[in-house]
């Protein structure tokens, strides 16, 4: 068996091209594909011209597997359900046609009992084949309602969008708040992707924040909004032993605790560091306005006991301690939103409402 380096499909020994993705498996096949590409610009192609419509080899709708047939491009014997010829790499069938594994979608041959890609049993009928379930229809309803909340958490404004993408900004975008100086001109974007609503920050100065509804396992570089404090989580790694200097002089320094592996840093508006607290395995850190290991008595938006950074072996988990204003995570890349999710863009707190 030869495993394709591109898609991981197991191919029969001697195959020149992957029967699943059509990529070359050998240097000879790669050279032939390169020559064929060059042939498209004027030089003769080493592959014979097609003699029939390649889609004519698609497997019929029943569960009876298509018998072996000749490739219409190179003439060599092929297994009908395969999307690509293993000899010349040309497509034999329309994408997604033919018997396939119900788990991973890989094409399967006749009388196959287990998928050669993921090992799943193929038990649909006496043929031993499974056909993929019907593909879900693409989403056509992109309705999302953004409810702007006031300081008491009551609805103040409502915006409804039926577009696939909805942008938010101070000067540009589908939804604009020209009176909000904390918003960037174009701040964030909501998008429907794979039937999920996701939010992306568009390089704004103050970031886009999604409030947590469950404990969050901290990742290096996470930015947290706790009250009005912006806090950055950093990984430090396990400290090693400090060797003596070349003249055998040992260094002085605190050894307790001796396993600080992460830190939380309070950031100023210019993102410089004001205060830092160290994190070590087995040590929980409570954050609040009045009580805890790290207190901010000057921040009225913090609850008396606001959040807990819980140690779980070498990981740290942020848990809201029943605070009034919650804890938010800065958006990096895409963040999936649910019905009822709250996000902060500039000075605007919004609640997401999705059509049921």
C-alpha cells in the first residue's frame, strides 16, 4: 500500500496518483503532471485526450457497485467508485459521487468491509458499502439581531441584519456608532460560516470582546477584560536550575515559590505593563475589588469577589465568580457566537439574538 502524503489515503501498491485527491504519488507521476501542465500552454500533453464524458462513470444511485472499467484518459483498468484514476491522475467522476465511507467520506470499493482511510465498518446492505448521507442544504436565512444594552442591561437599541456578513464601526460598516470614540472606524465583523455565526476583530485599537458563559482554559496571549481591567495571560515555561557562574559563585534570589510557569499582567491604555501576578501549579488566584489575591479597589466595575484563576496541573482556567459585569475574552481569529452571547465593541455592549 502507498499512502498519499497530501490527504493520507491508502492506495494500492504501484499506483502513480492518489485515487482520492489525484495528487502524484511518485516522482515519475509528478514529472508527468508537470509536463501535462506545461502542455496546457502550448506543448503536447503526455496524457491522451479524453474519449468520453468523465461524469459518465459516476456510480448509479443504487447500492450496487460499479464494476471495474477502463479510464477514458489513459485506457487502464480502474475501480468505478474512485474519483481519480490511480494511473494517470485524471478525475473519473463528479465530486462526491459513488459509494463512500459514512464517517470520513472517502470513496470505497466493492465488497469492502472496512474503510481503508479511517477503519470504520461499512455495513450498509449486502454489498458492504455505505453511501454518504445527503449533503445539508446551504443556509439561506442569515437573520441576526443585535440588541444594544444600556448600563442597567436593558435593551436600548436594536439592529437586525439579514446579510451573510455584517460589519460594525464608527465611520464605516453596516452598523455605525459615530458617537463612540472607543470604536475604530471599521471595528468588527459578524459572519455566517458553515452555519455558525462568528465574530472577527478587524484590527481595531481597543479589540472586540466576547463575554464568557463557562470556564475558559487560558491560552498564551489571551487578553481578558475583568471589570475595566485589561489583563494579559502569558506562559513562562518551567524554570530550570540556575547553575553557578564560572567562578563557582552561586546566585541569590527567592526560591519560594520556585515554579512560576505563567503570569497575569495588568495593562495600561498604551498596553504597557503596570502590575504582574505570578501563577504556579497548585496555586489559585482570586481577583476582585475588595477580596482576593489581586485586588483593584479603585475599579467600581469589579465585584467584591469577581473572578478566579484556577490551577489545573500545568493549566490555568478562568472562572467567573458570579460577578455583576462578567469576564470577557479578547477575540483572536474567529470566535463562535451563540444565541444570547454578549460582546463588547468600543463602548457598546450587545446581545446576540438568533432566529430559532
